[in-house]
C-alpha cells in the first residue's frame, strides 16, 4: 500500500466532485445564512459530525447557530433556517425535522447527494453534491471509496470554503473567532 497514491485518488475524486458545485447555489446558501434569525443544523451519522463542525464555525463567526437535538437548541420558527446535510436524502429523522421546520414557518436548505430524494424534494432549497450514496451498489458507485465517504469529505471541504468566504468577508481577523472559541477545553 502506497499512502500517497491513495491520498491522491481521494483528492482527485473530491476535486472532480467539487468542480460541479453551483456557484449560484453556494451564493444562495450564504444569503439564507445571513438573513436567518437562528440557524439550526441537522444531520445524522458521519454527516452529523461534519455539520457540527460547520455549526461551530458559524457560532464563532457570530451567527446564532445550534445543532438540532442538543439540550440547548431553541425551538425553530418563522425567520429561522433549518440547514441539513444528507448524502442519501432518505434519513428518517432529518425528514421529520424538515417537516416540523416547514410547519413552524422556517426556511429549509440542504446539501444533498441525491436531489430526487425524499429530503431533496421536501426542502425549500438544495445545493447538489452528487456523490456515491450509502444506498448505491458497488456497481452504481462512481467512487473507489466506501459508500458515503466522498459525499462527506466533499461536504466538509465545501463547508470550510463557505466558512473561509464568511471569515474573509468579516475581515479575516482571527481575534473575532478566538473571542467566541471554547476556552473550557
């Protein structure tokens, strides 16, 4: 096993997928983040870990951001944004949270691997990141990696790029992040 060959293969897959991301969809996501009173992030499994990283950065950038299901997460309502991440577009709990958010008058936005999915169809807005889903067979997969890995990696990099854009827009001062960074570590 040559680790550099594997790293290059993973990086190449991510580059090819991220090159397909719509600049307009990213711009629309940033607009929705900016106008939301409160941003509630929701995802399950590995996607949940990735979205928690983004949610933390939003908070550090001064947004009112929470991860759904945590004890300190407020209720969702009109003027709020439910932001979800789902590779398969079929996660039952995420579907239920979208339904509740819409019933409460919140806007819903998601990064999805499969736009024509229950989650993709339920959202007000989507950003497409069409990668191999955990539900695809090996024959259907466009990735050499385990199911879901490419979506999760590309989502993390894309969300980090959005964080960087927001950070630069605010002047790129690390002190602003550090003021809101955890100090009980």
